[in-house]
């Protein structure tokens, strides 16, 4: 049966356009001051000083209540700010996950003490969070996790192993997804709980996983009988699956899912029409139309969040399309600019570095935050197709 599904278009009010110009002016000033540079890795860089500058402008925790360090602005305003930061390649990775999904999770399910302890620090750009979900045998199938939290006096003892944990070596906290009850094949989503873990606690070992681009963003995190106090349980024990479903909607709804290779597209625009025999203008024009469509769809998701709606199916659709877009950009670049064209580019031009990185990272985009197959299953179920 067809379920509720909405990606209605939303017009951009004048005050949002003024906010967009404000963010652009801030970024121009920061670039001119040398506080950051555009790098091939784009926004996916840790920079504590820059995160604090973003926080000083009131652009972290924008939608949160003021009593928790937030600014009580709309999801549409937050969307405009974050889209501009990403498009400019600003180094916002440090605070990104805490702002995007951990904060909303605490607001929805956290205790009053958890909200007062963590949210103001996040909003100030001083507390960074990673997510402990995937395991060696439980990637997109989170219901099969084996990391176990056993009840003891005053808390839980955690043992297990997480992999592909982005920036665990730089974060202060982990939002840990652990099994607090025996696995039941008939009720796979039951018995899992979310816990807040300090990553410097005894019994935690963080090991780097170097990826194909020779970058260290992924990690393996081992838990050896780690004690987690009861007051670090997020929400109700055993309710982790329902909570994480809402959290993932925030993770998949943003423009970061289709702006990873944006720098390559910007450079490609300068070459449009240079090689008509390769159909370059048509290829680049198609990418630009897809970019604008994804922008409109993501803005619509922000509108749903602004209404208090959790757009799980819509977010899965946008992420799936965005992943394909991030793969299409470097592929089009290879067709438009061949090796001899790239060899003639000046050394100070970062296009070659950007393209090389985009090509290396392209296979990972349909895996992070849920594989393409999982996303399409969510979409099919949401539309009553399975």
C-alpha cells in the first residue's frame, strides 16, 4: 500500500537569500585571511579552530533550544548555512556529525542531564562525536550486530568490535550501538541500545584503517569489558533501533551526500564547450541539472524536518540519487578531460588532485550511510512495493 511521500517544492524566502549571502561573505573573508584553503578533500577535514569560528556565528546547533546552547532557528536556515559551507570546501568535519545527528538524537530521546551536558559543548564547536554502528559481519545489516553490553551494578560492561568508524581517533565521544539482549532472529530489531561512550576510557583501543586513497579516516574500535554507567544510556534500553532510524534520516537528508565531488564540477564548468567532439557541454550540462534537482530535493527534506516530520523514505531516495551523482562527476571529467588535457593544466591548479581523489573515493559513496541495496529496500517498502 502506498505510504505518505512528499518532496514538494519550496520557494526560497528573501531572508534565506540574505542568510546565504552572509555565509558567503564569511567564507570569502576566511579564505582571504588564510584561515582555510580549498583542498581536494573539500569539507571532510578536521579543523577545531574553524569549527569554533562557525560556532561563534551561531551556525552549530542552529535549530536547538537556547537553553541547550542552540539558536532556535529553522531547519531551512540550517540547510542554507550547511550547503554553503560544504560547497565552499570549508573544513567542518570536526563538528559535523554531532551537529547533524547526535544533537537531534539527544533532543528526541536523551535525558535532561545528557542534553545539558553535551549540547552546549557541541554548539560551541568543542565536542566531536563518532558513530559506532558497523561491525566486521554487520555492515548495512545493523540488526545483526554482536557488540554486547551486559548489565552490571550501576551500568553495563561492553565487549565487541566496530569497524569503518569515521574519525574515531579525533572524536571525544562515540554514539555506540550495542546489543543489550540476546539476539532473536524473529525479532531482529529488538534488544539493541544506544550508549554514550568517552573514547579515552580504559578498555577502548582505536586502530587506524588506511583506505585506498592512503587517508586515515576509518578506524577499528575494540571494546574490552568497558564499563558504561547507566546515565550514558540514550533513551530506553532496547529502543535503539527505533531511535537510530530517526537519526539516519538526519544523516541521509543533507547536501553532504551529493557535494563530495562538487569541486571537480566547478572546475569542469570552465571547460564546457572546449571539446565539442566529446560532447563536453552536454555532459556537464546534465550534471548541472542533476545538481540543481538534488538541491531542490534536499531543501524539500529540510522543509519536512522543519515541520517535525522524519523523512526516512525521502532521505533514502535523495541519498541514493546523490551517491550516483558523486560517481557521475569524476566519470564525466575523465571523458571530457583526457590525459593530455590534464597534463597541460598549471601545477597550482588543484583540479588534478581533486579529480584523482574523487575517482578513488567514488566507489565508497554508495556504501557509507547505508548501501544502495539497503536504501532501495527502504524506498520500496515506503512506497508499498515490497
